[in-house]
């Protein structure tokens, strides 16, 4: 007898076979972990359309409204990768790209090589019939430990979060990039909130580190009323140090405009002295069809760690 759960597992296996391998690059020169501050950016780059290099350059030039001295940590969702590790032909288990206007897409591996930074990338899903995939990534000049990939409970599409340890001011800090499903399983779309709550609980079950920086597209359309948010709050994740709820009305720049992107910290041992999050706008009036090429706003946090 074929049950619904066995059918979902068979579909998940198809999604797994349709992507390439994970990527770990250590390109940045070794650096002493002396800096007590970092700047973290969490951003859904819309299948590689987000202009990551431009954002890095603008940060370095002091054009993002924060000091450019601290090292930068990028926690990216929907990072794009194209290489021969992706199967030549799609087996049909892939995401569609419903965009009616072409735009350049930037390969996360090429970006890492251009910057000479360290990269941890794990694919979640293939991009239709194209020989490419998308997933979560951590990109930074800071040293990174081995990547930990966490496959989330399957609902609509395959989702794999990524984490890695770094050291800031001599303190171990786990960096995490994650992306939850926007809807529930096919035929059960109304179960989207329940699916996200399961995915959040599964992700958190593997995060035992006391100090964590989490960048995520949570897709919580009902905001902090959702079970996914309650799971995060119960596990000590906050908007900052001290906690300051967001004042912006949306992070998803297309319609419907919703707050679905978050940059959170867990500070169980008090190692994070301060963390202040702001939304980045390409246009000060928040106009235009995209934000630095993406349909999501980047979120930026200035984070100071006790040495």
C-alpha cells in the first residue's frame, strides 16, 4: 500500500538526485580572530539575480550607512550555482522560475572566487530543466568550519539549511542560512504554516550552539503569529541585542508585500554585546521593480561580540 508519507519520500528522493554537490571553498588568507565586530547581511538573492558584488563594493565604500571596517558575513538564500556536478538532464523534480523578464544571474562560486572569500554552499533544488541549482550559502572572509547541511521536512519543495562555525573575538559563533517553504504540500496548500513550524523545529533541533546568527527567509506570511516564529522564540532567537522588533512593513519587495525575511541572534551566554538590524533600500523611497536586482530587501546587522 502506497501511503501519502511514502509518496512524499519518493518525491523528495527525486529532488535530491536532481541537484549538484555541495561546495566548500577556503580562499581567504588566514586572519587572526581579533575583530570584536562584524557586519552580517541576510538576503534572498532571487535565484542569483541579486547583485551581491555591488552590495559588497558599496559596503566597502561606506555607502550602506554603517562603518565598513568590520568583516562582512553574507547569509544568502536562493544562491545560484551552475556547474557539471548538476545532472545533465532533469528528472522533472525541479522548481520553476516564473519570471517574465530576463535578468543576469550571478553564480555564487564565481562571486566567491572574485572576492577571494570563503564559501559554504548547499543546493536545495534544481532550476527547472536548466543545468543549475539554487540553495543556501555562507560567504565571508572570516574562517569557516565544515558545513553542516540540514534537510528540512519535505512539504512543497526540497529545502536544505546550511550552517558553519566561525570565530569572532575568540568566541565560537555558528552562522546559519535557511529558507522555509512558502506553502504547504500540493493539494494541502493551507497547511503551509504547519509545514513551516515542522521545518523550524527540525532546524532548531540540530542547533545546540549558545551563540548563533541566523539569516533566513522564513516565509511566515502571518508573522509572529505563526508556529515557526514561536519555535524560534522558544529557543532564544531574538531580533537583536537588545531586542528591537522591525519597524519596516515588508521585506518581500513584490506583491503581496510581506515581512518574511529575518536576521536573528541567539545569545544564551551573553557573548553578543549588541546587534542592531536595519533594512537596506536601493531607492530611499523604496521604489523600483527590484532591490539590488532581487525581489527581497537585504537585512543588515551590526554585531559586536565581547572579547
